[in-house]
DNA sequence: ACGGCAACAACTGTATACTGATTTGCGGAG
DNA sequence: CTCCGCAAATCAGTATACAGTTGTTGCCGT
C-alpha cells in the first residue's frame, strides 16, 4: 500500500512486469466477462503512470488476450466459432511440437512432467478441478519448454492460453477429468519412451477430445441459459 | 514537408496508420540490415509525437518484424535456424489454410488470383524479380483473404512476412523463378477446381521448395561472404 | 411513464517533459 | 600506436499533461 517502490516485479521493464502480471491474472480468472480494465486505475493500484500499463494492455490486446473498446479493455467473449478456429490452429501445431519434445526433453523436463501428471492424478481422485487445471497448464508448459522451435512454442502457448480461460469450466465435470488425465498419461508415456510418432498421434487425439468436451459442455450451458433468457429477447 | 496535417494515412488511430506504414516499408525493403529505426526521428518525419510511433514500433517488435535494442530498433538478422523454424510453422499451417481457401474462394478472389498469376508469368518471362515478388505476395494475400479462420490467416501472414523480407533475394535466380511459377500454377488449378486435397498437397510442396531454394541460395551466399570475412574472425 | 436530447464524465489517444542507462568518441597515459 | 577511462550524446523508458470521443446520466418534452 504505502510501498515506495512502484512495483515488486523482478523483470526488466515495468511494461514487461505489468504485462506478465495482468496476463497471469487473466489466467487465474481474476477478471469477469463484464469487468473493464482501465489503465489509469491499474496504474494507480501499482503506483506507476499510465504509460507502461497502457503499453501492456495494448500488447495483450494485439495478442488476443483482451479486446480494446472506446471505454476500457475487456475480456474477449469467445464465440463457438472463435473456439473452433483456435482449436483448428492448435490441431495443426501441437502434434508436431509434441513430436519435437519427445526427442528433446531432458531429465529435468521429464521430472516436471511427472510431477504435473502426479498432481493431475491426485486432482482427479479428489475431484479438484482447480488443481487439475493447474497441473494441465504445468504439463503443457513443461513439454513446450523442450520444443527447440521458439516461434512454434510461443504460438502454441498463445493459442492455448486463449481457450485456457474457459477451460476451467469444462474441468469441473468428472467425465472430462478422466478423459484429460488419460490423455496426459498417454502423452507422458510417449514422451518418456521418446516416441515422436506416438506423441504426435496422442497429442492429436488429446486436442480433439479437448475441443469435443468444450463444445459439448458449452452447448449444454448455452441451452440452459437460453431458457432463463427467453423473456429478455436478444442476449447482450 | 510543410504539411499541416500530421499524417496522410486513412486508418483509425495514428498508431495503426504508422504501424502499417512502417510494416509496408519493411516489406518493400526500405530499411537495410544496419539501419536503426528511432522513434523520435520517424516522429519528426511524420510530424507527430513519439508515442504513436513508439507504440507502433513496439507492436512490430512483439510480432517479430523488428528487434529492440538499447539504441533504436533494427531489422532482425534471421539465422538459418530462424528461417527453418519459420518454415516449419508454415508447413504446419498453410496447407490446411489452402484447403480452406479452395472451398471458400469466391469469384472475385479467383479473379485476383488469376491476375497475380498472370503477372507472375510475365515476370518470369522478363526475368523481373521485383514483379514476381509482388505477384507472389498478392497471390498469397488473395487466397488468404478467403480463409474463414481469421487467427489461422493472420498467423500465416505474419510468418510469411518474416521470411518475405529475404525472399526477394532468392527470386533473382532464374531456376527459382520457374519453380515458384510452377507451384503457383498448380495451386491456382487446385483453387479453381475447388480441390481441397490438391490445394493441401501443392501448398505443402510449394513451401518445401521455397525453403529448399532459400537454404541453397543462402548457403551459397554465406560461403562466398565467408571468404571475404576470413581475416576478420567472428562475424558481428 | 417513455422517448429523445443535451450536458457531463470517463475513457483512450496523443503530445511533451524528464530520467536513467548505454554506447560512442575523444583525450591522455603507457 | 594502442589501450584505458572519462565525458557527452543518444535513445528507450516513464511520467505528466492535454485533447478528442463516446457512453452515460439526468432532464425535459410529449
């Protein structure tokens, strides 16, 4: 509060620190769909001027994490088409990247994968959606770090993040949890046995399943809320 | 010079106009590898303040068109690894996008493709590398516009742009020109006959050839310049 | 009560000013 | 002649100030 220093981050520039801070908060679901992110407000909270905050928000907007309006920045509302588009790109990229990772993963990376998988197993046992969500993120991050094609890796990270925002919702359903865990296990086996082709194939089905679950659950959610909205006419 | 108006662009914000302006200039090869883009200087030329220019430069940097240094922004020097990485991503994305386009291209799009192809044929006849370059860009832009997956299309455009900067150099070689033209013809046939699978396959080979030509010619260029650099030790 | 209009407020966008870091270039010592 | 170090310029980063635009609120007329 009365912190003299403007920010506690450790990175290089304020812009970079603020960018990561806001992006992480978006990941954690700290913002609702109706929240407006206003640079001057965030700047006040952080004790800095508008400029670094504004630049961070602009970057997030260009990367698709936010949408800019004439009145603040907001979370994008992903239409089913948007989600389908994102998954199409992921289907193109991630299998090949996984094949890379199967060849280049080192012992440390394998260890992190194992930990993430263990957490995922525990999460499914205790039906802890939040933990499974985190484990899933760490699992992907772990093998993605081993991909030696930086551009491929960062593109994947970006597109995965976009749908990750809504992913948490699908992981609360028990059958989905089992499917995700099974997919992670198969991927893990492919990675540890350095089987590029298996990694490619299992990643393909993993993403297919992720999309299927999303579509199914979203459709269910939509029809449910449609009834409640029936009397209000057009949705916003 | 004594223009009252700060800028002649037509887009929304100054930032967006300047962004496009600089990006186009990068495409046209207006900047050399040793040129430094300095915000205050560009701002002076355009009659605006640093801020919109700075934001445009930052965006270009985040998108990989530039690299930021402590002393101005510069063009990235693509290593062979960089180029290989970019082409790997393109190999993943463009065939599928081409398959899309084969189904969604309308008459107007077909017309633009035909024009671009005609220019390319003329360019090869007259050995006009610049014209072939332009035709190639327009050809891709035309079918890319028909891809209904915006994220896929913009990702492709971005990665294609990155290597396009060095592409011009490869198109001066006659055999490469013939290969490119042949690839465009096959793609055009696939598009006009709405054959998604053929579009997919021909795009795959088209990109493979593009990468091959690049690697070959770059290697030739490198060994040539290596001899001249022999006495200087490490390259910069 | 409801619809339109006007004044207001809340933002983004742009401009200007300042600061700190880093490179560059010059000068002196070895 | 070379190498070290210091001074000065340059430029990114950040802060503050101003302008322009749009959504919002409240009032007035119907």
